[in-house]
C-alpha cells in the first residue's frame, strides 16, 4: 500500500517539485519506464541532511529516485524491473515516514509514472 504527497506544494516557504510516495521499509521499487541507470544522485535539504538514490534516463525522460538503495547504479533497465528498495528513514530521523522521492530532472510533474 502506498500514498503520495502532491507535486508542486509548499514545504514552509520552498516549493517541493517532486512526489513523495509513502512506502513500507525495504519495499521493492520498480523502474517507472525503460532506460539506463546513469549513476548515483543525492539531494541535500536545507538542514544539510543528504538523501541518496539513482538516476534513470531514457531518450525522452530523466528521473531521480531518492531514498532508495539501488541494486546497481549503472546499466540498462526495463519498465517494471526491480531497481532497488526503500531505505528505512526512521533509523536516521525519528518520526519520519519512509518514502520514495520521485523527481523529474527537468522539474516537471512525475505523477504519470506512479
């Protein structure tokens, strides 16, 4: 079971241009489209906390999957294939809900891939 937090909403005074998908700890994440895993990515929030993940690119799309431990960082992947699992964020941040952050590289809305 999963739920999402709406794309392009405000967190405090900052616009959140990603979708957070609430998942179970260690939940398996599947590739939203076929493409190539092109290496590790990270996001650092205003408090300095770093979230790690992987970038998936195709000829027409690019998405960052964050709060994810990928099975591999490089190489081809087909839509629906497992690419990694959700990291249990409670180990680092008390009270936080584990989630996958889905962020398009160009800042567009990623909800079509859910």
